[in-house]
C-alpha cells in the first residue's frame, strides 16, 4: 500500500505515543449509551459534529489525465491483526444467524436476489483480459497463467426468479450525464474494474484522474458523458494510516469515530449513484478517538488503553456514515454493500493460507468466518435503522447484500496467480496466495447483474 501521510506524519503522531488519553467515559457500557443517544456523533443530531479533512489527506492538486494509464500494482490490503478478547467475547453473545440474513422468502412479492445458487453458464464472460484494459495485474488470472478456466462458466441464479444478464448498452444509455462513485477499500476498486470491463464492450472509458497513490481514480465514457469513480475510504471515517508500500505499520491507525472522511463527503452531493462499503480494515490495530481524545483501542497491548473491539468502532463509523447519508436527503440511489468473505484455508494471508477450490459451493456447505459474521451483524442492524429514516425522508437507500452470493465462490480468487506465471521456473515455488480479491473476469461480474436488476426492476 502507498503511505498516505506526510513525511512529518510518518515520523510522529499528532498525539503522544506513550500516553492513552481517556475521555470522561468510564467503560464500554457508558460509551454505547452515549452512542445511542447521539446517533453515533458527538452532537444531538444525526450528522457528526465535525466533518474535517483526514489527518493524512494530501493537499496536492489532483492529477488530470488525457488518456488511460497503466494500472498500478498495489499490494493488497490484507489485515492480519488477531481478534481481540473483547471481539471474541462478542461471538458468544451474538445470534448464530441474523434473522435479516436468513429470511429467504420473497418480500412484497419481489424475488430475493441475494439467495440462490451458481449454475452453469456455457456462454462464459462478456469480456476477457485482452478486451478490457482496466484489469490490474493482481486480478488478471488469465494473463498470469491460471491453468483452469471452469471458474469463468457460472452465473448467479436467485432461488425464486431469473436474473437478467448485465446489459452494458442499456446501462450506459440510462447513465447518460450521470455520475457513479464506489466508496470503500480495495474490494470496491476490484468492483469498479469489473464494471468498467463490462461496459468496455460498448465503449472503453478514458482515465481522467488519480490521486498520488492511485487509490482514488476516475474514468469517463465520452459518448455518454458518464463518469465512474472509486473513492478510497476504507473506514468511511477520518483515519491516519501509518504504513509503507508493503503494508508495514509504524504505528496504530488513528481513527476518529466522530469525523467522516472528507474524501467522500466532498464528492457526495455530486454523485447520482453510490455504493458505500467498509469493514475489513477495522481488524487493524487502531486507536479510537472522539473529540480528539482517545476512547480506547483495538489490539494495542503496549498501550494502557481500554480494548473496545472491532464491532464497537465499526458500528460507530458505519452509523455516522449512514446518518449523514439519510440526513442529506440525497435524490439519487445509494447502495450499502455488505462485507464479502475471503476464502483462506489452512492459514491466513501471511501464514500459508490457500484457496484451492475449483468449483462453486452449494448453499449450506460453507459458513461465514467469525470476523465476517461480526461485520455482517453490525451492517444489517445499522442498515435496518437507517432504512426507516431513509424511507421517511423519501430517499432511495438499498441494501446490496452480496455476502452469500460471494461466499459460494471460493474458486473465484487469484490464489497463486496474483503474480505472472508463478511456477514458470519452479513448479514447487512458494508463492503468496490471494484468497480475498477476485479474478477478472470472474464471480464479481455477477455483482453488476444484481445491481442492474435492483436499479431497473425493483
């Protein structure tokens, strides 16, 4: 990952490293009571009191490009910090399954698009690595030499209805003079690439903007005056991240739960359609702030801080983001995407984890990992609350629940083929596996089928 801070911030934190400054709150129960009273912010309204520029925001002017650039090979943002005792305790009290998740019956006469199975699709993908210029090297499984191709020949079939294929021509016509933004982490970037590739069968987008680290980017389809952006904001809240290119941290993330990330807030009202998502980055070691005072932390054993757990911080950040969205009375369409699972087996990213499955899995044959359960539990609860407010305000807020659909595709990750020809010189070579991101083309393309159905037929 590219370091996002200034040179001065690399060397020092804006807060004393050896002191954990506590707010007047004495324990987690008091913190949660205050959260419910304020709607996730520090004031009595729905919008966080301060929407400030993140500590690591660069001030350099944006780079405007006249033609597409070669994709930058970013190191995947893999999160290895172990779950804390506080988070593990949550697992014992959390329902085994969230009722909102397992309600698989059609609602209001509509098909549940998120429950179903993968069925054979002899026609295969609508694009390949030769026809699409937007695939990053780490997701280009075909070019990197993945020998099997069966993962390309499946389509998502909801249980109670048919799902039409994504229609790029119809999509572009409907998006004339519109703007789309996908807001989140590297999975959002993976999704943007999928969307661009499917649309490239009609017109190839022109790359018009990138930030210094190529994390936030923008493309334009000239014939339609249609803009697609990916906005890098892995926490949705303001965060100072102290990492080098290889993801090695020099300090804990400093996460301000009462301040939303200005990178997406500044562009919010310009967008007609948005997909927001978060989750995975909350497993990182972090100090949690409110009113510039430390509330506690996650996984910071060297500091004298209260361990608050992943669920606490994720709930606060997601609630603040959803409250801001609902209070905005935005007139477009906004999706909140649920967390999507990884499929590491026999280890994790840095401990030899693999994903050797070569076919989809049937419903009921695989379960969610504990971290995904925790994130999902928070997402569904907070969305349910926001949905009520959105309906009252006449807003079009939709749940994009892609967890189960993605869970059933352990065969769709790059695995060893995140690098070019990894076994060309040694068939027994030990190579890094990527069981988090998705091959392109691959299962992630079905996300666009679902989105188009939700846009035009719900």
